[in-house]
């Protein structure tokens, strides 16, 4: 408890300002902004959902709602999917992000019948491996109401828990790699679905995320001392929402399967996940 009393504060106001400042006219002419076109629709999801997790988003009064919706619509391809930026090919990842943005802004009903997605048409020839896919696999099984057998669950949970580095408190994605804040979500959410979140040192992981905050300008970096970005800001906040059992950070709890705040999932009429019970509930 003494260590917790010396823990850095969660800088919610600064993180909110950091996210809003990412899309100002001043930022739009920088090289970093131009080079982020390849992930822009992902950035919209990370930023908007981070605001929601912090309780700083009202879908109907969000001042940039119309601009964001126009941008998402402009990313739609002829195949019904969405690219990361207008003119880019459709991809399952960017399509997923686009639909999550529409869900966050309560705008899924703006899709016309002709805009409904035909997932058979979305293909990617050069798939790669990423530790975050562990979360994707676990979450997908959860959505289908399926689980691996108890032994496989134990082995997977053990491998995930071993990703925590005692010296730093953070997770790495693979053995012998440096810790990274984004895995605070990928691994914590997977462990939550498996019912094994208690296998990790939550206080140490919380401290790692908080130390990665940029104290002056806001935002969260991949690790303490690095430059923040909206990707790690969202996943850091999402991880904290699962770790904060006492509610001391006043964050909206993120559903570990949907990667959206539980309130948003319920608003959409989707089943929420009870990790401890190991089942989805309406």
C-alpha cells in the first residue's frame, strides 16, 4: 500500500487535451501527421475510444462528430470494406476500426443497405504474425461461446503471465523483448477472458503504464521516457480500466472482448463479457 501511495496520478485532463490537439490545423501540416495516413482510421478509433474510456465523450455533442463520420465514409471502398485512409485498399483491420468508430459515435444506423459489408470480399495476401493475435483468438472464441480445454487454458494463461517483466512491471509481446504499454491491453484482456487476471502483478503493471505518461503535454508512450502517441494512449487507458478494481481512476470499464466501454456495448444491444463467470451475458 505504501508503494501505491507514491504511484503517479492518472493525468486525465492532459490526456484529453493531447487527443484533441492531435487533429488541429497546426498538427495537420507536420510530417508526423502526413506519415500517419496509413493508420488514420485506427487513430480515430484509438482517440475517440480513449475519450470514452475517460468519460470525456458524448456521441451526440462531440464537436467533431460530423467531420469524423465524413472521414470514415470517405474511406469506404467499392467492395464494402474500409481502408485506413481515403483511396487505400480495404482491409479487415481498418474495416473493424471503421465500424468501431461508428459504434462509438452511435452512427451504425447511418449505414445504408448498399453499404453493408461483404466480408468474403476482404482479403489480405501478406498476413503477418503479431503477439496481439493471441487476444484476437481468445476474444473470437469467447464470442463464439467456445473455450479450450482446461489444460490448454492453463498453458496459455501461464505463457501470457510470463510476459510480465518483474524489473519494469510491464509486459512484452514475445520472450526477450522490451516491455510495451500496448500489451497492457492485449495480454490483460486475454487473461480477463480466461479468468486468470489474478495471475499477474496488477500494481506493478499499473505503475508501468502511469510512468509512461507524458507529464507536461499528456499522452502515453510505449514505455517510460519515450514519446507518446494515440495508439499507446488508448491501450494504456484500456488496460488500466481492467486493472482498476477499486475504481480509483474513474475510468469506464472496457469490455475485454469487444475493446469498447461496457456502456457502449450495452447501448448496441450486444452481450457483455463476464470474465470471472466465463460466459457472455446480455
